[in-house]
């Protein structure tokens, strides 16, 4: 039973990685967009004001944000493709169609029950518990909806795509039958989520008064919940009431009443006050984005296996810059939230702790935007009003805390964070060996027990992953006739380590299985 559970978790983790593999590239593109349109850089480099450059920067930034804002859609497509044992392209398409059906079901339920939220002019639907996805207003389940539905689609597809019918019903065999099953599963999922998810949203929203009435501990809880709920999308229900309603404070300016942390801070910037009011702390959700993720990324690079460090640096550094300069953290968050959930809990606790420390050290600096915006705003307003040098000191301390704590926990619990996936032990000689795709593939297949013994063939970054029918037919001596860096056996799941050229090996094995 334990082996089965661990195998299922490994399969899920592997499926989660597939939709995220392009986010490092997307992150560096976003940084380019941010830098091209940043007000401070535009002021320093006047040629950036040229309209075509500004349009180009906006195009890059907005295009990448379209990907980040629709991760749920990407998960609904990528997870079924990763989980499917055969005909992955069909599983991906069914996943996409199922997600459309789910969205339509959610919208239809909201419309029928007269529950469609009316967004505000400033925030849109943020804070209402609903969102617009692919042009359809639905109950906001964020990426959770896409992940759950993607897993359901992959599970159903593997158990129905081989179903055959005879006679006039033959047209409904195979993937068509999988689609029919998922059609009704998606409707059921949409109905259930419309009733269940709002209950979770209400529970989170009810914590607002606890946060407001418990002082410094409330600020810790505020920061903790804002981070821990990111994967569910429920974090909006934590910060929006404080930033945009009277929960975040009320300020009387002449005959006008200003409510909400955001409005209060923007108003106080132009008032002759000695320091910002305590409402500023509800804008500090950007503090960890500016500093903490530098420490997280550095820990990932530091703990990566030596032969993976260059690859991890290339993937992580753009995401660190994206978090600090664009305040977009999802690409890094999803690299460890599922493979190391305890690490994510610690992450949320550190984030909450440092918001509380801002209060303890009487730091009223603006931490609500990215690092460049924060530096510009705080230096403009002045030290007396913000105590921003202390903010910078705390930021450096947070980077160190994240680096030390994450490095310790990753090594202690052997978390499979980037660059630490099980890859066996490779010698320098093995690393230089290259497989002969014409001569060695036959040995690999024969060593796995032959074509009839092979269920599925997949690969991760460095490993050929094969599921076999009978593990007793495995002959490692025959497999080792082909250059490799190790064989890992987990019951019927066999992993052969080939290195970064493993995609070529997988394709060659698949081609061989088709013709032999």
C-alpha cells in the first residue's frame, strides 16, 4: 500500500512539472517587458520613451501575464497529457474541452441562481469570490480547479480510452468514450465546486476580524494566510478586504472619509504627516516578493546537485528577478508547493513573521509593489516618514533566513526541489558516453522484457521512465549494454538514467516499438 501511495504521489509530482516547464523562459521575457516600461529606467534612458519600444514592452509583459493568469487552463491541458499512458495529445484535448464544460457549468449555475457578482470599477471581480476565465465568469477556484480537473481527466482517460464497442456504437470507442465520460464528470465537478468552494471562501473571509483585532499576531496571520492560500486562489479574500475596505482603516481628511489601506496610503503620501499610519502594514504583502524569493531561489541553487547547478541557475535566476521586479511569484511557488508542502508552510510562516517585524521595528515603508517601485516611493517620501533603511536591513535578513532555513530543510528531508530529482550517481566517464540510437535501442527494449512487456514509455529531465507488465522479465545486464548512468527499479516502474539527451532516447524507443 505504501509503495502504491508513493508511486501515485510521484506520478502526480511528475505530471505537475510538465505544465510548468516553460515558466522560466516566460519569466525572463516578463522581466524584459518590465524593464522596458519601468518609469525609473525610462527616466534614466530617454530613448525608451519611444512609443514602439513602450508598445513592445507592454506586448511582452501582457502576453506573459496572460499565461500566468491562466495557469488553471494550462494545468487542465498539461496534467492529462502527462498522466495519459497512450495518445497523450487526445488526453490533452479532452482536458481542454472538459475545462470549457466545467467553466460553462459554473457560469450557468451562477446565472440560474442569480449569483453573478458585480465587480467594482477599480478591482473588477477581485474579492468577490468569482473570476473571469477565458471570457466566462465563474466561481474562482484559481489553479486548483485546473489541477483537480486535470487529474480527473488523466485518471478517466487511462481507464476508458481502450474501451471498444461493436456495430453502430463502434464510433464511440476509445477516446470518444473518454470524452463522453468526462463530459458528465466536468458538469458534476462544476456543480459541486459551485456549492463547496464558496463555503471555503466564507471561512477564509471570516478570519478578517480575527486578523484586525489581534494586533501584531494578526499581522503575522495576515501574511501567513496570504502566502499559504496562493495555490488555492483564496488569498484574494485575505488582502482585498484590508486594502480596499474599512477593515484596513479609516482616515478623515477634511469632510472626506477615506477607507482601506491602499486609499489611505495614497492619501497620506500627499499629507504632511510625520509617518504613515498602521494601515501601511496591510500593504506589506509585497515585502517577501521583493526579498524572500531571492533567498528561496538561492537555496534551490545551493542545494541542487553539483552537476545540475548550471541548469538550475539558468531556470531559477529569471524567476527570482520576476518575483522581485514584477511581483509575480507563481512560477517559483509551484516549483515546490507540491513536492515539498512543509516547505511552503514554513515559507508562509516566514512571510507572516516579517510583516509582524515591520510593525515591531516601527517600519512604515511602502512594500506593496515591486522592488524598484518600493525604492522610488520610499526614497521620495523620505526616511522620517517611512524608516525605509530599516526595511532594507530587514529585507537582507529575510533573504538570509530563507536561504539558511530552506537549505537546511531541503537537505534534511531530501526534498526533490529543482536540481535534486533522483538521478543516481554518475561518473565523469558516464557523463561523456552517448547512446547509439541505432544500435543500443534494441538492447534497451530487450532488457525491459521485449515489446510485449512494456506498458508505457515516458521521460523526465534525465530519466527514461518505463512501466512494465512483469518486472521479473527485466534483465539489467542487457539494458547496460546501452550506455547509461544507472537503473532505478520501483516494482513495475523502471527508470533508466541517460542524462539530458533522454528525450531522444524516448523517441527512439517509441519508434522502435512501432516498427518491431
